[in-house]
C-alpha cells in the first residue's frame, strides 16, 4: 500500500471487520481500503454503531468535528 492510498482523518476508534484480519490491514489506524465497500462499522469505545456522543458511527461522520474524535 502506498502512502497515497492511506486514508486519514478518521477517528482511531472507528472499526471494521477488516481490521481483525492481519493480512488485510497491517496498521489499525490507517485505512488503505474504501470503508464504504466494507459494510458494517462500529465504535471501538462503545462497541456499537452509536458513538460516545450518541451520534451514528459512519465513515463520513467520524471525523474531527465530533467531540468524541480521537486522531490516530
């Protein structure tokens, strides 16, 4: 994966099933895949699709504008 393929700006607690497959994602805080193609995502802090701020967890929603956001 090249540096240009790495997606940044997501919360470090945004999770997907691909992060639990070592061959798919070597660094759990970078995204070399398109999250919109993954399907289900969740917050690692709450273990739900609702974040600590009671907002929906989604690729387009879990950014620096959230109060619960933690950069990687």
